[in-house]
């Protein structure tokens, strides 16, 4: 018995320039905010951008970008709708507002299903918001997508950075490119995370100061674009 | 027509296997279609017939529907999926991503959403028969 779906995934993604998985070892570091605003700023600069929320049990990029009332079109597969200039795909189209309790094998299956039926067409960037950790979604992306690269998010906490260190060592061992590190929710001028990242041979991209305005801006892209978070994320655009 | 994407996957996977096994012509492809995904059989068959490349010119696609059996991980109760109990939008959501069944379906005995899909989830290639390059 052969699962035919994995045979088409690379063909489906052939028209995509760069595939960036925004990842972290821990939850709560701001992966989804970085992924959503990275997609938003790239789209604003005129790039063709897709955003794929792979955090199936706790999707949140649709809330960050205020996406509601849209559905993919069914056309020899599924074609994601374009919102704020972004081709947007999430399990919420199918799970709605309800809890979706999934075990590892189910996460894998849903991920393979969506990768094999979603028609992204031509994109400069596909940004993927990953679930935390080095579980099924991370392993499946590494296994199934040929030209995947990772953008790693941490906070100034040594607890967060320790999980990042493990994620990065795994990626290095598997020879998967890591674009760089983003330090989020910075409260002081400490250079510790920058130094520790550079010691691991990583490209330290940006430090985002803690910005209380972000919470009020959630769901409103115009307000988001005026936050310090987005201004910093825009700096990533020019570095990648 | 999401069946079309699945048909493309079947053809791509069957071509890969044919290549690996050195088959120059495919005679028969057996496909198992899980009931949970509620695939429209006619559309899948039509898409397969349209997507056939030369190697598949004389191939017969045998589709078998596999009943979807679910097993609760909490109380171990086993039951068969019945779409008649679902409303249209729920059935459609499960059609696209069968795993969202865990959002909408609960164990009829204990109410848990923590169940295993034992059989009948998606589309599987069961076997391929063909002519080897050096046979003819």
C-alpha cells in the first residue's frame, strides 16, 4: 500500500521561490506574529506571498491578520483566497472555531493532505507558521519539502534559547538551512542572545523590543503596520 | 474538484513505482478510497482517465471503497463512520481534511474526540500490474 499524496508535493510547490518555516523550540515566543507580519510586509513590498498556518491545533495567524469570511476555491485542488495581498491557507477553513485535538499521526496526515492539494501557483515567498518544537510538523516538512529553510524565533529567556539551540543543532545535522535568529520581546539592551546565536554560527537578524501596542493592533493590519514589531520585521525583508 | 488533485497524486505515485520496477506499460492500478473522505467516485475516475499518460493508455483503474472504522482510544469502542449524521458543511470539511473529523465526531459511547481511524481514511495505491520493459 502506497500513499500517493507525497509524490505530488514537490510538484505543487515548484512555482515557489523560497519556503520559509518560522519556527521555535518553545511556544509563546511570537512565531505567529513574526510569520504573519513577515508575510504582510513582503506582500506590501510587491512580492507574491503565501502564508500557511501549520499550527493545526492552535492556529492564530488568521486572528493576527483579521482574516474571516473567506474560503479557498475548489479547482483541481484547492486555491487559497488572497487576503491583504497574501495567499492564505489554514486549517480553520475546515475546523472553524472549534477545538481540533490531533495526535502526531493526525497532524502528519492533515499536513500531507493540505500540501498535496493546495495550489499555490507562483510565489516569491511561502511563509509557514510552525507549531512549537521539533515534532511531527517539523520532521514532515524536512522530509517532504526539498528547499525548506528555517527562520528561528526566540525570546531573551535562556529557557527559550535553550530549545532554539536544540532545534538549530538538529537542522544543522540534517543540513537544512537556517536563515537566522529573531529575538522577540526584548526588554533591555542585553546582547547575550546575539552573542550566543553568533557563537552557534547563526545569522542574528533582528531584536524586536517588547511593544505593548501589538496586542491592541491584533486583527487590524493598518495598526499592525505601525507597530515597532512590524518596523523591525521589515528589516528582515531586506536581509533575506 | 479536489478529486482532481488526488488523481494527480495517484498518477504521479503510480508513475514513480512503474519507473522503479521497470514497467513500460501499466495494465492495472488498484486504488483504495477511504469512506471517511467521501470522494466522488465518478469525478475521481474521470480525472484519472483524463490524466493518463502513454504508459497508462491501456490501464484499468480499480477503485475499491474502504469502510471507515473508528476506534475510541479512551473506552476502546469501535464504530463505523456514517456521513448521514453530519450536516453538509461538516461533511465537506472532512472531505478536504479528514483529520478535522476529530473536531466534529465524538465516540458514541463515551463522548471522547480521541479516536483512531483504523481504516478508510484517504486514497491509497494498493497494487500496480504492468509489463516489464524486457518482457516484450
